[in-house]
């Protein structure tokens, strides 16, 4: 197949974030047997070396400059962006990344009949796909269109509003009907829809009942996250993830203020490391609290995972499967996570125990205490979690499923 992959996010290095991880690994798998043209954007942080490295994984790499970040412009600027959303029906973050030059290149390639399939790697890229390109209608009889939704924007906003974790409840209340209409509209443009969890599939299916939706979770690269050989013991907790991501920021602040002090009462020597790139000021300030260290970006995340007793994933918002959870489980580090942090994973209930679940502060304290005091339980979770990842969550498996969606 000749595949055109669209990614407004530059997907290299794959350690930069969840979007990059998924896009790069699917590209890596598909490039073994198919001709891939990747059209992407780069911001000022992307180096020429990274562009050269990414080009090795695609037959053709087409790179456009990414628009600069949206200026804040205070309340007036926010009102203008919301007004544009209301009038046009497309969220500001999608409109912001739109490039007329990139659209022109894509449209000309489609008109020329260059490709068999177009994939949008993340829903923000849907804006480049025209409704008339779908399926066998019109002038494009051989063109298939696929959107790879990393998480439902409507579902995520709805959950934030309902759980009180929204940064701006009034904005989200006003945005909800617009996001529902937007997601319903853009999904109708595509022949195939791909999501990462059954929960997201249910959400998308609710307002696109005739859509063909495939669930393809993320995977783990075992060369980057090998299974740890020893349990370090001790009282060392870790959270991993990009520290400029709003759901991650909410998670670490919730845990640091509402859970960690209670854990410290039981275990005065307990420590918490926050490991991830681009920590925002509200994350950096947590490093002033006793027992908490903000590491920021590190050369090898797995080294910090292997040295930790427990990985906590206290997500209160954010839909889709979590790379941080898969990577910790793949590395053999016992996980204590919330419903959101464990989304899409069979870890408890009637299944072999692979992680401990917690949502309220006391549940976290109790689960962490169980693991800190029971090395056999830590070993059980470590082995069972690694086995689950090996059997169901490799990038080879995800790539093969994606290839099947594109081929059928």
C-alpha cells in the first residue's frame, strides 16, 4: 500500500510524548512492508538531526513549519477563540495547527491519485481530510480515509466537568455541546475509525452508530523498557509523564497534596520522584515539599523506574490508554493507579492481579502500604503485569492490527 500519514505533531523522538510514541511506532511497523509518506510539522524545538533520524523510517518525509503557540491575549483573546469555535464548529487548538501550505500539498497528492490510504495520526489532523474523499464516492474510488483517535475530546471534556477536575468549568460547560457536534461531524468523514480503548469506542459509537471502529491499544518497546531483574525494596515512589500535560499536572498535584502527606505519616522516609520533560512552574514548586524531587527530563526513564518501589498513576482525567502505565508494567514495576490511569487494562477483578486500583486518597494510602510491606505481592504484580504486556501490548501487535484496518 501507498500510505499517507498526517501528523501535526512531529513524532520524533518517540520519548517526547504519548502522541509521538504511538505515531512513531505505528510508522515504524508499517514501513517494513508499505510505502509511507509522512507529512508533519516542526516547531523550533525540533532539530535537523531529529528530522534526519525520522526520515529513515519513511519513504518520503514532508515537513512544514508549525504555527507559533497561541498568544494568551487575556480574556478578550479567549472570547475571540471561543466565538470562532462557535461559528466554525472546530476547536481552537485544531484551527491553530492548520497550515494552508500543508493542505495544498495534501489536496494535490489526493487529486493526483498518489495514495491508497490516508491516516490521521491524532484527531487534530482530521481538518486536512475533505468529506468528499471518503470511500468509493466521487472522484476518489481507491482512496481510504482513517482517523486514529488517541482519545475522545468530547469524552475527556465531559469527564473533567463531571469530576470537578476542569481548569475552567464555565468554558467546558459551554464547550461540551460544541465538542460533541464536532466529534460527530469529523468522524463521519472517515471510512475507518481507530481508538485505544473500549471506553473510547463506546463514546464514539454513541453518536456515530454506523461507524466501523477498531480498538488498537498502545504498546511497549522492550528495548527501552526491559524487565527489571531485582526489586529494590525501600519506600521510593515514582510518577512518570510529560510535565506540561494538563492531566499529568492535575495528577501530581492531587497526589502531592492529598495523598503523599498521608503516606509520609506511615512511612517518614518515603520519597516521590516526578520524572518527565518540560515541568511547568506548578510542578516545579512541588519540589519544595519534603520528600518530593522533580527530576524533569532524564536520559533513560527506565533507570528511574527500575530504582523505584512503586509507580503511581493517580490520573483523575484524560481518556485513552496510558503509555506511562504500560511502560511501568512492562518494566516490572508494581503500579497503583486510578480508573483513568488503568483505563483499557484488565488488571484486577476476575483477572490475575496485575496492579492495585485506587481513586480516593485513603485508597491510595492503603494500596501503597500493602505493597511497601509485602515483597511477595510486589513480585506477583511485577510478573503478572509483565506477562500481560508481553502477550497483549507490544507495538508489533498494535502495528499488525493497524495494518489490517488499513488493508481491509
